[in-house]
C-alpha cells in the first residue's frame, strides 16, 4: 500500500548524521513500517479461526479488517502534520508503543466488541507512526541516496504485505486453531519492544517545521471520520441485521456529513488555514478521477484474500497454513512486478499502469471463472495459481508507480498534499472494499439449517459465496482499469519520487 507523503510544499530540513547512523535509524523505522503492513494482511488467514474461537459474527470479520484500514487512513494526514510540528521521533515512538499495546489487547480479546475496538486502535496507531517513516527518508538522505532509500522502503512494504498471510498460517499451525490466531497479534510484542528501545536510542530527533504551525484541522477530521463511519457501519452491519431502517438513515447521514466536510474545508482555506483535504486539488478533473481510481483499485485487490481465506478454511476445511500458501503466487507475482515497475514506468509511461491494472482485472476474472466452473469438492490451490500469479504481477506493476502518475495531474507545489490524500483514499478504499465484499459474501451464504451440514454442504455454500464475492472484486478491478486512462501519459520531472513515494 502506498506510503503517505506528508511533506509540506516548502523544502524539508535535514538531519546531519553520518551515513552509517542514517541507515541504522532508517532500518529501525522500517521495522515499524513492516509491522503495520504485515498486520494489514496477516489477519486474513486468522478470520475463520477467530470466527469459531470466540463465536464472532459475520460483521465482526469485516470490522476486523475494515476498522483497521479506516482508522489507519484517517490518521495519516494529521499525524504527518503533528510530526512536522513537534518532531517525528516521538510521534513515531508514541504510535509504535500504542500499536504494540493494541496488538496485545487484540490477542487477549474474548468478545467481538473487544476485538473490534482493539483492532481499530491498532489501525489508528499504525496511521500515527507510518508517516514518520517517509519523513525520515527525506530528513536523513539526499539526492540519489534518497532514491535508494525510497526503493528499499517500497520493497519492504511490498514484501511485508506479501508474507503476511503465510506468516499468519505458520503461527496458527504452530499454536493450534483454537488460540493460534491470538499469536498473530502477540508476535508484535517482542518485535515492538525491541523496535521501541532501538527507536529511543538510535533514531535522531527531527527539526520542527514552521510551515506546520497552522496545526491540524480537527473539525475537518471529525466531519470526515463521522461521514465515513456513518457509511461504513451500515455496509458492514446491514446484511447481518437484515437492513433495518437505521442503515438507510445512516447512509444518508454519511452523505450529508461528506457535503458538510466539503463546505468546511472551503471555509478553512478561505480563512487562510491548512485544510485536511485541500479542496483546490479537486479542481483538477484528472486528480479527482485518480483519487477514485485509488479507492476502487484498493477495494478490489485487498478484498480477494478475505473471500479466499473464508472459502479455503471454513468451506473447504484446509488449514490456515494451506490458506496462507494460496496467496503465495499473488505475492511472488507482486514482488516480481514491483521490481520491474519503475524501469517500465520510465520506458513506457502510463502504459505500465494500463498493463498492470489490466492484468489484475484478468487475474481476478480468472479466479472467478475457476470458482464458477470447478466443482467445490475438487477445488485446490493448484487451480488458482495461474490467475493469482497474473493478478499479483499486475498489482506489482501498478502499485509502485500509480501514486506518481496520479500526483502528476496537479501542480508540483501541490504534490505533498496530493499524495497524502491518495494514501488516505487507498486505506478508505480497502475499508469500503471489505465492507462491500463482506456483505456480498454473507448475503449469498446459504448453509442448510435443521440438520448438521456435511462437508459437501459447507464446500458448496462457501464456494457459491466466494464466487459472488470474487465477481464483485473483479468488477471493481475492471472499473479501476478504465479509470487508468484518465491519468497523464508520463510523469514530469517536477513530480519526483520524494513527492510521491513508492507504494508497497
């Protein structure tokens, strides 16, 4: 997922430390970045065991992922500005400490409510400290070395996201289905403690920036948070509760709050203060389409392993490790694609995004066709290797350079604000995608009642639901493919990687 860009429009000051000390400090903050990205994907393979261990509701499974993504996304922009104002070291330290504590709380959760709240706090904490990682790249490095640091950053984020499901499967396999899912969260404790000690000792303080003195737009943040929550809650809870009247009222209220947020942001700019989401960015039609692309694309690709994990474990009775291994072709393809994306972006411009998004759409359509045509009792991981490898390779081609092409639709002076907005939209897209896909999955899940369902009944029921969910994910991917054509054909020199960092 994309790293947020929190740089102000003006030049960012630097920290004068020896090269070796700079790389050591960077390695420390990268550990935190890896933790947050692993936790965005590792939990997918834990969902079926969470479902049975604490008798979690269908809505809870969606909240575990959507709540994390939404809280993460909403924290990115204000956290970056707080770091600019008060120093990134202690914002990073505080966010990582909260993330570690929230991880332990997730592991000890005994009820749906406890797990959802802990997971939301965990996502909020991740969104607090991740902007500091990108800021330290700009503070510690310059010139070509900075470009190398961004490349390392993108590679770490990509690998972290890719290994999450496999790592989750290994932990559940090692500690058992009943409580193994708890160690998916407990594993963050020793890593977090070591990273906190290292951050306190090895990460230098960052200078404060005068340009951050206008503070954070708290009212705007509250309006946006309220709007998205009002929309997300009925999308997740509606199917579970039979779509009562309050779900439609909540959706309408969310739209009203979004409109109020737009009016408020215009007023903030008119008063000469710093808006959470600068309205003038959306005077560029291509940027508006690009933000929609970010939302739709992440709704498509983040949701596929939610569906496949439930099918593989709850429906086909595979282990968590076997479920995690199903995602391996996608991960391998993504890493290979990402390794070539920067070179291809320079050589063929926007076509790398067209090819990438097209391959993702084709791959997801391929997975859908496999689920549609292969009998559920004969379905194995071998059947989806090909389409997942294609989708993963396309995702690797797309994710790394997409932010730079979208940011290129605005003026270079606006690049920092634009890439911060995009990072937030990607997380919101992840949250909405899981909410929508979860509703589709569980709305079509028809397990026979009145008798104990057989393994064939479960396989058929979950296969039918996963097929419907994958079709929805594929539809999102097709829309994302079409939106790519709104972006510029190439990226100008004014939109350098430091303005729009690589994604992972």
